[in-house]
């Protein structure tokens, strides 16, 4: 498991005195009707030939248990950063979004998006 998630290379880098990778700085969006606060990130595009008037937004809906702090989930964001402004968020009860002690339905996730 560990070699596939990138943790081994991060731990190895830390042992050599390197800093861990910096997580992107996101923001929070209050959804009072749903009673949640969602963490989201907007990044990119990194390539200049896709910036400005040519810029397109990719609204990336991750799986219901995804966490943008995980390198395994960030790989999907990183894949689009070159050519798109990527907008993504942690669903309720995951990552840095509100954690409530109640079950969520797919309808809840759809309402949040």
C-alpha cells in the first residue's frame, strides 16, 4: 500500500531534511440551508497558452470519501492543472469540510455541489 500512495517518498524526503509538499490554500463556503461548511480549492491553469481568454474551468467532483489532503486524490486535480482552472472541494463529512454525526445521501452531495 505505502509505495502506491507516495508516502514512502515523502517520508524519505523528510529524513533527508526536505520540506513536505505544500498543500494548496483553499477557502470555505458556508451553505446555511444544508448546515455545512465546504472546503474548496481553485487552481490553474499552469500553462500560459491556456490562461486568459482561453481559460476553461474543470469542475472536478471527487468521490464521496475523497480528501484533498491525500496525494492519491490530488493526482486527479494535478492531471488537469496544466490546461484548466480546476475547481474541486471536499464533500461534507470528509477532508476539511464540516463533519456532522449524521449519514449523508447522494442527494445531499448533489445539493452541496
